[in-house]
C-alpha cells in the first residue's frame, strides 16, 4: 500500500495548517479516528487539510461519520472503486477528482 498521510486532531484550525503545510501531496490521506470527536469546525478543517494534500485521483479514507460523507459530496469527491473499498474494509473511502483545483495551482506555484 502507498504511503498514507494521517491527519490528526488539533486544538485550532491554524494548528492543523501549520502541522501539515510543509508536507507534499499524497495518493492517500486518512483522517485519524480521533478527528470524529473534535468540534465541527475542526472536523471540517481536518477534512479540508486531507483533501488539499491529495494528488488528483487520490483517496481520502476516514472513520464512518455522516458529516464526513456530507463533506465529501460538498468537496466534489467521488465514490471509490470496488478495489478501493476492499483495501479499506472498515473505513469510508472517497476519490478526489482529476480536475485541476485551486490547491493544485497553489502547489505548482510553490
């Protein structure tokens, strides 16, 4: 399995960004299980942090949680393939689109 970026909890949004800002983009990002227990604004920030680090077509993996499923739709993530689901049987899996996003442009500009 490819390297996985695990996004964990933080006590503030800026803490999340500072922790992961220098990390390159990845094929798989996973929200740590403890993210579910964070306040809603920090759950959203952790989800966003994970998505912005995904390469086009990359996978986002998380503990099942209705809010995360809603965020996946909002962030234009796609349902996974059967192989993706089989690789992460106890988790929810989403695939990032391959279209260019603002995060791709910012990454290229660095």
